[in-house]
């Protein structure tokens, strides 16, 4: 068996899309095998930013009755992608992650 992993092969400079991986072996006499090939898809581009589409809690104000159940909606996320919403003040933050429809 053989393994190539980690930083031994950096593909970050290649274009996104379909890539062809090939592997050959050479013996000590210098004879080289035919290549085994497999295609992979490189997708290392970040998705576009999402948009918050409605005022938070419909009026932009979170009151005491709403502070434990805040409503935030948005668009622009691809179905199946995760969207993380973070709300911060000067001292701390809360975050939740949802899956886009």
C-alpha cells in the first residue's frame, strides 16, 4: 500500500472544477507503469454572502417577550449549506447554525 496525504500535495493553486488524478509506479530499472486515473471535483471557493431579508423580529427591536426566541430570516444561501448567525454586544456573543432550505 501507499499513501500521499497532508501538505505533500497542495492543490490550492489549481482552478475549481473537475481535476484528473493520475498515479504511476516506476521500478528500480526505470520501467514505468501505465497510469491509473480518477477524477475529483475541487471546490475551494467560498460561497457568496447571505442577506438578512427581514428586519429582526419584523420591527428591528427585540423586546423582553422576544429575547429568548429571536426571528431572523435571510436569503442567498445554497440549499444544504450551513448559515451561522452571530449576535454580539461589547462583552459576549451568541451564535446558532441552521441549514438552508
